[in-house]
C-alpha cells in the first residue's frame, strides 16, 4: 500500500526518467496518459504539501492508538475533519476508541496534516490588511 504522496513522488520520478526519450508503443502512450492524469489529480490534493518528515511524524503520533496500516493510510490520505469520518475509516471505532481519543485524532490530523488550510488562512489574512 502506498500513500498518495508516495504515488505522486513515484510518478514524478518516472516522468523525469522518461523525459526526452522517444515515445514508444500504444501501451506506453496509454501508461503515460494514466500517469499524467494521476499526477494532475494528486497535485490538486493536500498530499502535494506532504514530506517524508511530515508523514513520519504523523505516523509516530498515531502509534498509541493501535490502528492498522490501512487505517493509518486512510487517515493520511483522506485527512478527516469530523468524528463521523473517523468512525467510517476505523473499523469498530466505537469499541476501540473513546470520544476523547477520536477528538485527539482529529487534533493530530489538524496539527500534522492540514498545512494547506493554514497557509490559505494566512494568505487571506495578509490580503485583508
């Protein structure tokens, strides 16, 4: 399983390796199209703001919650902002997590992953002055 950040990084690496090379078969052209469209989509998502350090710190902060790899990946990629979203991503969340823990998870996500929204608010505040 790969995070959106890892997919974007991999596609950028593949693109830089193939730049300047002659176009190949129809299959290679189709692969190039899929890669391009995927990169175009991912660059519009918050994963473009992530770094390996941000991801590492976020995953370390999640350790006390005993989440599965798939649950951690969903939290990383989807960045839930409500308790309902977390309950949809974490299997049996009502039995495994208290309401306080869910609020703590939301705070962790906000602290570690919501960089884009913070930057946008800072930019808007600067425009208003």
